[in-house]
C-alpha cells in the first residue's frame, strides 16, 4: 500500500465497541486530567491496531471515572450561562446528543465551531483534539450511533471546558536566516515568565505571539488557510524532535491541537477555515510558550517505515504518544494527504517519523 493512500476503514466493529465502553465515563478524572481513551482507540483502529484495542482499554480503565450526574438541561436559550462550566459537562453532552440526533452532524458542527473556537485552549486543548478524532471518523467511515455519540461527547467537553486565551499583542514576526513561515514563528514565540505550575496557570501569563500567519498580509482565503495549517502541523511535529524533551507530554499538543483543526476543515464551511487557522496557531503557540525549553537537543534519524513507527507507539501504549504518532504520520504523508503541505509529495517526511520515535523514547510506557 502506498504510504499516501487513505487508510482502510475499520470493519471489525472494534471502534464502536470501544466507544460504547468509554461513553459511560466522563471526560476527566481527578478534576483536570483528560480521558484520552476515545482519541487513542480511534488512532489505534485507524492504523490497523484494532486487535490491541480492548486489551489497551483494560489497562486504561483505572484512569476513568464515571460521567458526572446531570443537572438542568442545556437549551438554545440557556447555553450561554452554561458555557465553560465543567460541572455541566453531562448536561452539555446530553444537549449535543439531542442536537446530533435531530440535525445533520455537519450542521451542528458548523453552528458550534465558531462559538467554541475562541476557547480552543480550554482543557489543555484536549476537547478540540477529541472533536478532531470524532470528525475524522465521521468523514471517512459509516455514521454509526457510537460515532455520532462520540462527536456529542467531544463537543460537550469543549463547551464545558471553554476558556478563552487572554488578549494578546501581535508581535512582528522576525524572519530568521534560512527559515520562514510556521517554523520561524514557533521559534520566535516568547516563553511565559514563569514556566511552573499547570497549564491554566501558565496560559494566564501569556502576553504576546508572533504575527503569523497574517504578518500584515491580511486574512487568508480558505485554500491558503488549509495549506498554512498543514505547514503549522508539520512545523510543530518537527519541532518536537528537537524540543520535546522540555515537557514530553504537554508539548505533543502543539502539534495535535492544530492537526485536530486541520482534520475538521473538510466538514466546515470554507468561510470558517481562516478563523480556524488563527485559532489553531494560537493554541500551538500557547503550548509552545508554556512548555518549550530554551535550547534544542539532538535527535536520531530513523529508517523505520510509518507502519513500524505506529506499531511501536501502540506497543508502548502511552496515550499521548499514540496520538502524537498518529499526527506525525499525517505530517509524514501517511494517512490523509493534504495538497500543498509538507509530506504530501512523493516521499515520506523522515523528520516527522523521527519525531514520533522521539516521543516513544521520551514518554514513559503505559504497560
């Protein structure tokens, strides 16, 4: 199979079984740690690892907590007062369950995407990542009840964890010698003043971002926005190879969050693509500012094929590593190729594969 061919859809029923197991659980445990189960099992199934999914869930179940109880239903008239209230997550999930049952899921997504986009960094970007996995499944496979329910869970989590970033100054993007675009922008992100504490504490210290992707050029059109977003994902994946050691778990989100947005673009009206690019850049830059180390570290190239890299991530078992490897393979051109993005030509992006191997090395194995 060509590394750039779309991966085969799951015909085993494993994904639906896994999602049904997970939907009895809430999106978090201990009040702030995200449930990565739905995202990880979607990636495992997509990359041919369906036989490992239920065993993986058996190990992961100790990290799950029951869905919190419902309170008052969220409605078209009351949703604003419930936005950002994690105590209402079950109410939000119920609301989106009703919406996706009564309306086409693309219409629900198109209505709520611009409402939720300013809060893209809420929940350490996990809600938007979960939505991205759910949308990829719905775009490429049959629309089953568990897969629609997963979109409702993802949107409900995002609405409950909605948290806008503070107002930021746009700094002129300094063009580094020999580098332009997203890679230079990530390199120019100013770190927060105190890189201690949790992500919410660090994000409150954000003050400025480089002016990318605009840089005085005005808003991007839909196709340009998609290409720039692909560039951002690839740049963030590459940067993990050299900077992931700073905070191996948290820095994966600098790549997986914008990739979730990129995966969602085909389901959105084109007029939402440029705002989506802006939000994805804000999320990636915010994570970079909060966790990136001051200095790069060397990494080793890899000769492994994409399938071998993902098989190693699956055996490693760490949820963040599985999700990052899934994104790195996208950037490498394995999976859903995207026109104009690095890795979408006729050869695999070896730096992206090396970044995935670096994540396997840096993060502790799950089993």
